[in-house]
């Protein structure tokens, strides 16, 4: 995900890239959405909140 959605869009700071590789995004979304965890899109996390898409976070 990091190579195709973050680095490919011009993020070059290795600290950001490494942080995104280490972040367990799948642990932050409901189980039924985990298959979508590493797609470049926001996902609902409950309580009318979303986790931002990875590129925006990077």
C-alpha cells in the first residue's frame, strides 16, 4: 500500500514512509471492514467518525 499509494504520489520523507508501513491500520477499523484497511480511502470507525485515507495522513 505504501509504495503504490503514498510514495507513488510523491511522499519522499522516509520517516513518513516507515511510519505508514508500521501503522497497523487494520486494527483501527471494525472487523467487517478490515479487508479494506489498506485501500486509499477513508473508512468508518464508529461513533460517526472515520479514519482518513492513508495518503491524506502521510
